[in-house]
C-alpha cells in the first residue's frame, strides 16, 4: 500500500545525502561513465515506442540537467567562495522544486495521468448513495448508534452515521479488547475488523445502540427489546431499541478485573449489565459506591448430537473427512431467553490452512465465524467463539448445524450452549437509564453535558477511552477512569454537575514544541557555520 512508499523515500533520501560528497568529487573517467550510463538508460527507455512520451522525455532531460549541474560543482565545496556556494545551493534547490513540480503536473494534471479522477467526489457519491437507498436517508434522521446485519464496515464513517462497525489498522485498543474478551464473532479474523455485536441484546445496548436495520432478503435475529418502526421503499426493516441507553449512563456499583477470572464472554457481558468494570478500587474516594459481585443467571443448555457424518470428535480432536461435513445439534430451549453456542478452544493452528470460515445454521439464521492459523498474516491466537442463536419466546426444540468447509484435523475442546434469561433485562436497563448525562453536545474534540445524581455514582460514556481525553467536573479537573474495558468513566458525587470532556492527540503539543525547537537549533547552527566561514575567508 502507499504508506510503505514513505520508507522507500526515506531510504532514497539517505542514499542521496550519503553519496552527495562522492558525486561532487568525480574524476574525469567517472564523469564520462555517468554520461554513458545516462545515454544507455535513455536508449533502453525510448527503444520501445510506447515509452516515447513527453513525461519520459522531460524526466530524462531533468536527469541530464541535474547531472551536468553536479559535475559543474566538481571539487571540494569548502574551496569555493561563499557566494558561489550559495549559488550552488540555490541551483540545487531550484532543480529539486522543478522535479517535484513536473512530477506533480504529469501525475495530477487533467491533460496527463489525471490521478485525481480515480477518487470520486465525496459529496456527489454519498448523495447518490442516499438517493439510491431510502433506508440510509432515514438513518440520517436518527439520534443514536445503529446496528445491522448487513452494513459494510466503514459505512458509518462515510455517511456520518454512528454504528457498531469499523475497520482501521490503528483502531482504539479498547475496542479490540472488548470484542475479544466478550468472544464476539463480530470481530473478524483480523482483530481490527469490527462488524457489529452479533445482535447481542446487552452488548449492543451497552454501546448506546438505538436502532437496528436489516434488508428483507437477509434474515437475521432481531435483538430482544427492538420494535419495528418502519419499512422503507427499498425493503429495509427498521427497528428501535425500547431499552436504549443514552451516550452517558450511570452505575451505582462496580467490580474490578480481579473478579473476572474464569468468566466466558457471555458472563462478562452479563456482568456489565449489573456493574461497571474498573481497573482499580475507588472505595477510598467514593465509599458510597458499592463494590459488588453479582449472581449470574446464565445456565447451560443440554443438547444431543443427532448427526456427525464424515467426522469424528474425541478428546478435543476434530477430524473432518469430507469437505462441507457438518455436525447437527438438537437443543431444548426454554422460553424468554437469548441462547448461545460457544465453541471452546477451536483452532486450526496445526493444519495446512491459513484461514477459512465455519458456517452456523439455526432455523432461518446463517452466521459465519472466521478461523485463522499462524500462517495468516493477522493471526491473533483467538480460540473461543460465542455465537448468538437468537431470542426464543416460547419453550421449544431447536436444531443447530455447524459446517466445516475443509477437510483436516483441528482442535475443539468443547461445544457449549447457554441460555441468558431476559426476565430482568428491562429492569437492569432502566436502572442504568436513570440519572443519565443530559443536554449532551458533541463538538470538535469536545463533549459537554449536565447530570443530576441522587447519590454517588459512576458515569459511563459509550465513547472509547483514550489517553488523549481529559475531563472537568464543574470546571475542576477530574480523573477519567477506564470502564467496561473500552469506555470512559467518571466517579461523581451526588448533586448537579456540569461535565466536559476534551480531546487532544497524545504527544501533539510535545511534537510541535520539539519541531519548533529543532527549527531554532538548525537556524542557530546555520548562522554559526556561516560566521565561521566568513571568519576563515577573511583570514585567508
């Protein structure tokens, strides 16, 4: 990709600087050899009629002029008079600017390569996209984060819609950690590829997700608590979360990472619906905020394997003897639960494959999990996968089929099924909704709001935590805590407060200061060097 051209440019710059003294001291034979090489180079280019372009002609001409100027500098620079030295530098500077300008002209001019035409106009393309897809114009009116079964990963960035999708190699580390620790299959084999929350009710709600959208031809499980509010002209179904959390919601209890040992991804998600997870205790500063450990309501589901043709699974070793072989499970599912399939310690590390996708079919649902081995460039070592099989309203028997597209011997420690009761979910979300951050305003690098608390609480912002953020409470600096693995949090006393978060890129101010200091040092050294040369010339 183009980012690596910077490395090549740095190497080229270093080579020029390193070789410049030699170029300025070529003997007669070396000078003749340089011109011979130049002639051969030009001949090799122009022997092919396709290469006889104005761009190549100008390029050879500029190379010839540069070589001639360098040869005119023959001799030690220190032997030259100061005004001649300055003339040499000016000529070299003009040549460099001319080369850059000519390359830019041929690269970007409409009469030549016109490289810019490869990039469509942002406003035109986004308007066309909105006009083509009625559902997106509807989404622009929304005031919360959106989830979907069919968004492209960076759609939210392109259309300025907050979503649970992103793909960026420099993504906030907290986002990667949260998706990994909750074992969410929305995180692809590439750790920084995030494609939603797998429609997990608690997870999506904790992210302040307010809307869910899906096309008619791509059936997916709708998270619990979402109500259909519209069907667009282009056959998209739009749902609204009845239990949506605001951008800033509050907890009256917390737990720390020390209490998370042995928890799977679903238990961790359930924990965050009760207590906020903090890195350290805050009892000393806020004794009224309880540190508590909740009692999990999740329970395992029994199942039986009704079909496992062309495969064997014993002692954690899964042998697949035919492509697209599958294992089918029959599950007794109780009422009013979200139920999940968990594949524990599933890996293809010892196989010959770098990656492939395993398909999960359950009723009308079809989901995929992407497995990767150390042969894959972005291998993360992930082994546990939690798949949301949907919300079940009435007690019934379900089947789930797991299909492997490749033959081979893989590792699979356990197949587990869990039920997450939704009876207390509305109460838990209403508890978090109470006493939220009100009058929230988003500005460039700044978020403000007000809050009224009846007791000491912890404000959780569904905004990724970053060292660049700072906060004030009633105008006084406040410590930002890292909550629920990826969010910003503030411990607050009871009462009315004005909250402000401000962002400044870490190292930006120091970088500017060092740049200015370096520039000043260069000027001082230049002046000192020039003064010495004047003194030496005067003595001579």
